[in-house]
C-alpha cells in the first residue's frame, strides 16, 4: 500500500456508485451543451463504461482498499436494509408512497427527459436525468423506477453515515458493530429522514443533493488527512453533483471545505500542502462559477429558477417545521450535545462534523438576516434543517459507543463472537426501527387502476372526458398529470384543491347527473351498484359508461346567446321578476355551455351597476359550480347555475344593469364577449349586460298630486301625462318643471323626453333632452298604470324676451320620431314668472 491512498471497504463501494451517478450526469450535461439540448442514452452509457474502465485502471496504480469483512457486511446491510425500508411501502405498484404532489412533478420531469435526454432547465434536473437513463438501460418504464432510484439515494446516504461512523469511532474490532447504531438513529427524526420520501413529502432532488453533500464531506476528511489529487478530484465531482442535483445547496459543502483549509493553514505544518489545499479551494469555487455560467448560457440551467425557488412560498405543510420533536426529541438531542464534546477530541472527522454544523448555523443566521431584504421564503430556510439528520446521527452515536465500549472491554471477543454480536445488533436495531418508525404502506393507485389508465391513454389519447371517483387528491394528481399527462395551456402546473376532484362525491351522483362525463374509471368494479356498460376491465378496475339521451339544450325564453372568448357560451337567463325592493336579494339563474378549456384559470363575475356604471352588488364564482378542474370541462354540456346578489337597503330607485363577465384569476383580465349569432362583425367587449333590474319609485301621495295641475294628455298609445307642476323664478331665471307620467301599456322601447323653452319669437332658448329621471328610469321598465315623477330644471337666458312657453313631448332615438300628443307632436305650457 506504499504511495497509495487507502479506501475503506464502505468508502470504496460508496465511491463506485457515486462515480456511476456522476459520470452519467457529466455525460448528459456535456451532450446537452453541444448536441442541441439532448443526450442519447446509449452514448451516455458508452461514455459511462469507458470512464469507469479508465477509473478502475487508474485505481490499480493509486488506490488500495482496506477490506474489513464486518465493515463491508455492515455497509451492505445498511444500504440494502434502508432501501427495502423505503421500497416496501410502495409495493406492489412502486409508486411513491406519499401524499405529496411533488412525486408527480418528479415523474413529469423524468418523462420530460426520457424521450431524447433533454435536461429540465427550470428545476434541479440531476436526479430525473439519472432516472430516465436507468429506465432506458434497464428497460423498465420510468413510472416504476422513480421511487427505487430515490430510495437508492437515501440508502447510499445511510451507508455513508455508517462508513463515516466507522472512521469516527476508535479503530477497534468491535467498531463495525457499534457503527450500526448511527444509521438506525437516522430514523429518530422521522420527518428529516424517512419523511423526505415517504408519506409526508417527496423531496427527490433534495435527497439526491444530500447524497452528494455527504460524499463531499467524506472525501474532504480524507483530503485533509492526506492531500492527494484523487481526493481533490472526487471533491470537485461531488460539488458539481450538488449543482446538478440542487444548486442552492452547494454553498454549505464549499464553506465546510474552506473552514477545513483555513484550519490547516493555521496549523502551518506543511506550507506546500497548505498551499495546495488553498489552491484547490479556489479552484473549486472557480469551477462551480464556470459551470454555472456555461449551463446558463447553454440553456441547461436557468438561474432565474434559483431566484424563484429561493423566494417562492408553498402552501401549508410544505416542509416539516423545526422543533424539538421533529429534530428527534430531547433525549436524542441530549445525545447529540454529548457527542459534540466527544467529536472534538476524536479525530479529523469529528472536527469536520463540528465544522459542518458550524457552517450550517452560520448559513441559518445569514438567511435570517437577509431574509427581509431578499424575500427568502421560510420554506427554503426550513428545508436547510433536513441535512441535520446525518451529523446528528453520528454525534448521537458517540456517547452510546463510549458506554458499549466500556462494557465489552472486559471481555476478549473472538471473531465468531463479534460476528454473532453483529447479527444480534443488526436484528435488534432493525426491530428498533420497525417498532419506533414502522413503514407506512400507501399507494395512490392500485395496479389494476394503473393498467386501465394506461390503456385509456393509449386507446382514447384524450382522457379529459373520463371521470374518476376517489376521496384522495393525490390519486387524482397521479391519474391526470402522471399517467394521462394532461396539460393546461399557459400554466405549468395546476393544483387540484380539496373539493375539486375528477368526479362526483358518489357513484349515484355520477350516474344520475348528466353534467358529469359519460365515462368513469372505477377502482373496484364489483362495488358498482346497478347495471352499467363496462368499456374495459383489467383486474378489479374498469372504465364504465352510462347512456345519456341526446341533449338539445335548455329551452330558455329570456336572454340572448353570448360567447365569452372561445371558452363559454351564455345560452340565456331565468329571471322570475325584474322588480325588487331595496334590501331584497336578487335571485336568478343562468344557463351556460362549455366550448373549450380556457387558456388559464377563469371565474365568473356577476355585477349590478347603476346608471353611472358604479357597481352596487357583486358575486364571483368558478364556472360549473367548481365541479371540474380547468382542463376537464365537458365540451357541449349545459349547466344551470343559480345566483343571489344582495341589494343594499339604501339602494335608490332606478334601473340597474345586470352584467356578466369572465375573468382570469391570475391577473383579473376580462375575456372578450360578443353575441354568438351576430349578423354583422362587432368589436368585442369585456363584459355584457344580460338583464335590467328595477328598484321602483314610490308612488306620489294624493296630497302631492292635489298640489299639481291636471293634464290627462295622451302621449301616443303608451303614455299619459296626467299632472305637472311648474314654477319660474324671475330673480334667478330658473324654471322648475315636474311631470307625472303614467304608463298605459308596456313597451320594449326607451323613449326620450324633450322639454324645450321658447321665447316670444318662438326660438328655443333652453332645452333638456334625456330619458325620464335623467336616464335612470327608462320607459321600457315602466309597469302598467305606474306613475313616474320626472323633474327638469332650465335656466332662462338674460337676453331672452318674454313671454315664455314650454314644449313637452317624447321621441324615439335615434329616429327622432315624436309620439303624437293630442292633435300635435308636443304639449305647450305657458310659463308665468313670479
């Protein structure tokens, strides 16, 4: 072993798998940079084989492996055991056993890469690329490989903890047995180890990044102990692996290496070696910067995604919140504190672990200080706690190891006794893990559901019109976005909130409500009540169909058809009455029909506006009663939606426009609306009045009418001018006129009232032309026999000559055709000035 660097048994196996991952990533990234953003899976494989052969050839010259059978057995047992722990809950489907929708995102990223090796640029792509390549090489569909690959990242990380703990403990023959405690302790802070992939979360990219961080720490320790270009190369590869797995995590391992180098410089044992270490550190930082620039310019890594990931918040429950319990509880943390004191006196690895924790703490402080200035989300800060599970497990092992060593040092243990102790310890710790943290089996879909869903995708191609009956939101995610890979225009991903599933609450609702899709995927077809037509059955799951009679649409008497963009059509309205009193609730219904899914999430807005355009009541809601996710609207289906708009008790009398609009949830932008059957091209508008609502006038009292002058003039066949009150003030030149109109029969037309003031020469010197009550009470809304009080004010010009008269009448706009009044087209009133 002279002039060779020494690898322990665990480190040699760990490094072998590390190089497989690293060379796969290296080949993939290089091909994406030079080959139009794609990588051939077999070129990646050939490159991997050549690189491994060259590495093994160099290893014969420079590397020696120290084989300790118990260490080799321990590493193998830990990796295989932890891998199975994560796999068992996923059987038999191998879908990620988690309630987190992140698992679906990971699968979509793998499927993005799988066809031609294109790296995902907007999100950490390393793990998904490795999975896609392995799927090609092993001829396994990516759906079944995502979770096993993720489990391998975590299992190898646990193996690294075992190997590092063997190096951390005193070099005794019992050490490989005692070191088994460390990977078992990883299960104590459940959320930060098991929960990273099982049940709680699915932080696939983070698990891959943590694997490379552990590799970097392990290689750094050996480099500090005996500087060599091989260790330096492995450190650089590990740091590049972190960049490929999760770029924002690379700062911590680099800072740990910086602390180690500065510590060596302070000791100044060998100027030449220290200079080499400092040059290596600077070289790594430059390498990472060059890699980031190259990947950004090559379109393989979008740095803007890093900004979004740092600032972006997620919904509640996105990560485990740091607490004594999530970190392992007070007993576990007490062991960690005791272990920290022992680690300082242990060896270089012990001091490295403490430097690691110091850099993590410094990182946390910096993040909290700059958080208000850089808008760093609490979500990202909380995620930094996940790495603590690994150093904590090693530190907590140290005081336990000290106790065990003092107990067993009284006996001389033979090789057979150590082997028996190894087996007993392994069984005991396995039982400890299973009892303390039992696996939680979960599969969002059954095997038969998966096969039926895959058949549907192949047979129908478009799966938007297949409903699904399940209480689990994550099942809907997997079905729609994972297996069927349905997409939404202009939206990268859509959350399916509770209550917005892919089907109704019950089977009977689906069967009886024609609004739901004709086809339904059911998990257990034998549980379906009644007789239905089975389209396709595989195992216990099936796609069934229901017979729906032809839908010719609703028979609506009110309203005209309006088209909102190319998305929805308003067929008509059902408004039982149009006259309401202030304080009442305006109730009505609309009939709408789906055309095509809109380009983004939209919602209805129903408003009541007064004559000036001021909104006096508003209601917003999702189309179709929030029954369907956006991309699954059933085209051609009709729906009746009921509305209720509260009216303010102080709402003044008048006529109000009921307006309907469709707007984008993201930015509030209104979609264009136009008549569906317009004979002439029109300019689209953003909203449309669908009805007019009247708040009626209070009728004049008998006393009020007695104070007026009676006319009883007939205006056309529709109106009568029954009374008027006229007052003119000589001093101010103001003329106040009050007309009392009576509706004799309903009319669909809105007539304009004219009041013209004429001087002695018959010239018009002042006039008012507008609909009754300033346009707020149009004639089309008048009830039969309703008396409408209508007031006018005119100003007499100073140069005008008396006597003055008023001409009063009505005309239709825009034809200006006047209604007859007695034998004329207007009524004349004398103006007497006081």
